[in-house]
């Protein structure tokens, strides 16, 4: 899945305060991608999508993503580091009408991405809440080779202290 696969989204604009000022302030989903569609490798294939998110007020959430906190694991801090090391980012959004529809749209996009690449976008947390159920379902449908790749990634995350062994979803094997 790349940004070209998205339908019904706004035109891509720079991920900056002037760029996001045009975003609606109602419920919806948004996607952040590399500028000019610069692709990067995934477990399977390539993508230019860095993050898929949803919000009850899209413009407000995007402005939060522009203001890094002191926590280096904060999405805004990570986005800032990506921009300084990888180049500018672009943003697009889609109005959903209400938060339930936004959640469904985000889930659909994440499921598609996960199905295409065997992993979520780099800045989407791999194993939290309802997303872990999506990961588990697709993991169980994966080939043995794909399951080995996912398990290796989880093991690496545990070794690096990114997640604990229980957070890494040890029940997936």
C-alpha cells in the first residue's frame, strides 16, 4: 500500500502549520507520507506511508503532531526526527462524519497496509489495543515464512527494550 492507493482523501499538502490549516476540524482519518512519494522498504514491498491516524478533530490532532513534547517516543518528536533525517513529509486527510466511522476507516487502512506489508506503518504502534487483534488475525493467516519474520521483529523489539515480552504479544505463537 502506498499513498497512490488512497481514495477520497484531500490533496497532499506539506506537513507544516500552513499546510494543515486547511484541514477540517471534525472526525476523520489522516495519512502522513514521505514527500514526493519517496518509497522505503517494508518487510514485504515498499511504501511511502509513515503514519495512519484518526481523530475526532483532525486539524487539532495534526497541530499536536507539529509540537513535540519532551518524550522522545512521542509521535510529534519522531516525526520531527524523520523530517530532519529523511526529508519533508506530506499530509492528507479524509472527513468521516463521526468518530465511529473514523475508527472503522483507520482500521480498514491499517488492515490493508498490514496485509500488503506484513507490518503496520513505521509510526503506528504494532501491538496496542484493538490493533493487536488485527495483527493477531493477520499473523495467523500469514505463511510460515511471514510468521518467522514477524516473530524475529518482535524478538528484536524486546531485546532493544522497545516493548516488554508480554507487550510483544507472546501469545501469537
